[in-house]
């Protein structure tokens, strides 16, 4: 049974700006500078005896300088959630019965790191372990802060986390356990993730070029996104979640099977669950990480499903890879652009198909009205998720 649920009160904050209009304005006729390498940041902890501090490019949330970590962290997230609850026009009673479904791959790791850095400044032998570390620390805080229902969950399935949070919320609503669900995607700068991806040699020093013959890695990014999911259709145009699927792939820890079989399977199940056919898909929002194996697996999977590929867009070149937040964040960026009647483009990225992959990305803003869109998310650890949505 398909979901047929509606997304209301969307709000988000990335390097492109804060709010839906800011994202649509940025991508209507994007400046080439948005696709360039963002400024580098210095990581405050050194893992070696190198003379120079480690610096990596990072798409930071706009207007939020790196100052007090705790204040910055909660300000970014709580502002977005507050805007969503207000614009969704829920009563206090409805908010108290709204379940929270949080998707993140780092939760409050940045706060734990900050506490450790503070301890190191006082004692060079300070221990990094934190006995109060919990995947649901942030979720518990947000439930108290906004007086939400205790029902819900915190999801960490790597890069699919917030997409899966949306699926789990939809399942709870369809089962009659909730009337409204608040879905949140959260990914804030942390040293652990930065060093992890640097160690995997997955970071580019040029720009993100998914499916391009020049692709050589990704850029890290911050994002906070939030939306209310319910069966009630709002009066204004919105995204409708038709269906979705999430599956596990045991091929490897950091990539899906490059032959595309596992990715094709999850796409097929999502399309079937949505009650549509592959021929009904008007556009694809690719996962598009610009890493060699991930793009190879996604392109192979798409070509197993579609006889003729619909127009494909990718959003990570603009905001970086926002990991656990990326599924919901990129969906809401699409929502923002489609509210203005266009599908965003990445001019100059994969303008011609790479010989091995055969994927071309949208090169100019394409007018679209009431499209049905496939949204892909594929994560470390073998979790693959696809959503089917319709805007209108």
C-alpha cells in the first residue's frame, strides 16, 4: 500500500542559505562560484606530528561562523524546527502528539568533541570517552524543547538516515499510530567525520562532479532540515510522498555493488510501492557523491530500470555531502525549486556522458509542473533507499 502522505512546513539551512526561498533563488540561475571549492577549515585536533594543521574544504551553514560549538549547534537545529512547527500551523495539542523521527549520522558528536577539546586544554592526558554518549541525546533534547510526543526514533543508517526517518514516519502514520510526524535531518561539522573521509581518500581538492569523467571525490557539508508529514494536503503546492523502499546490500562497507543489482532492486521496490511505473518517473534526483564506486553503482542501477533515462539532477555539488541529513535536505531543496516551477541544474558538471557511466546531468533549469520524481540515497554499511515523490 502506497504512502500518499504530504510534506508541510518545510524548512532548511545549508551553505546556500536558510529557508526555502533562499534555496530556490540560489539555484534558479546558479552562479559558477556555487560549484567551486568552498573555503577550507582547520581541524582543531592533529592526528599526526605534521607541522601544518589539517585543512579541508567544507560547505558550512550560511551565516554561522565557527565560534561556540554548543550555541551554534542548537541554534541551527532549533531555529529550523521552530520554523517548521510554526509554518505547519499545528495547535499545541497537535504538537504534543507529533512524533519525532530524526535522521543523522553524527548526532551530537560535535558536542562530545568540544567537551574533549576543553578537557585537553586543562589536562593533556584527558580521556575522550563520554559515558553519556547516546544516539538519542539530540532526539531527547528536541522532544523536551518542543514538547513533542515520546513516540518516534533516531535513525543512523549513514547517508540514508533522514530518508529512512521519512519512511519510518510514514509507516507509523499509515499504521494509525500518529497523525503528524516531525522529520528532522541533522548534520553539523565534526572532526570525526572529517578525518574519517580524509582517511578514506574520498575528499576532492577541486569540485564535486558526480558522474563526470573528472570526478575525484566529495566535499563535506552541513545541513539542518525539517518537515511535518501527515495525511492532510495543504492549500499550497507541496511534495507528496507516494512510496519508498530501503534495503541492505552486503557487498561492502563503503559502496553498493558496482554492477547496479542492489540499487536496481531498491529503486524497483520503491516504484512498485508508490503505485507507479518506471515510465511515470519524470525526473531523478541522484545520490551522486562523485566517488568512483558509488557513481558507478548508481548509474548501473538506473540503467537496469529505465529504458530511456529521464532528466537527472544532483544537488551535492552545491551543498556538499550532508550525510545523514542529505535525504531530507535534498528533497526539500527540490521542493523549494519546484515551488517556483523548475528542476535545478549543475551547469558544466556531466554535460556529456562519461564513457563508462553514460549519465548526463541537467544543464539548465528545466520547467516542470506536477512531476513524479525518484530520489536516491545510498549509504555506507550497505543501506540503500529510494523515495518516489510528486510535487503539486
